[in-house]
C-alpha cells in the first residue's frame, strides 16, 4: 500500500504516480507536490507549498518547513548529533550509536 491510511494529506496535495511512493504515519500540508520514488516515515512532517523531487527519503522525526524545495536523491537522517568520532577523536563503532 503506497499511501497508508494514517497519512494526513492537506488540501490540493499532488502525488505524482502514487503507486511509486511509500508514505506512512506522516503529514503533508496543503499544495505540496511530490514526485515518485519517495519514502516518508511516521512522524515526518512536510510543510505547505513544498516541492519534493524523486528518490527522496524523509525519516521519522524530520520536519520540512513551508515552501521548501527538496532536490533529487536527498536523504535525511534522524540523528540530532551525527558524528564519525567520539569525544577523544577515536572512530565511532556501532556500540557508540544511541
């Protein structure tokens, strides 16, 4: 199911090729346009009058404000403090991720 029943779509949202998107638990505000090959996870929020290009991944917790353009192939992360190293400068491993 490309667009889950728990997705909130605002007025005049346009989803080009809805069979080629994967949206669940997210909200998309009025007049936003979305290309195919997208994935929006739960608790993601997209503002009004945005334009989202193809092959975009918006993960849980990401908020896109109003009137934003997102180009092709953009991928967001939900790590508030992304880093490749620890405080002492050593490379992080999977055990360092919270």
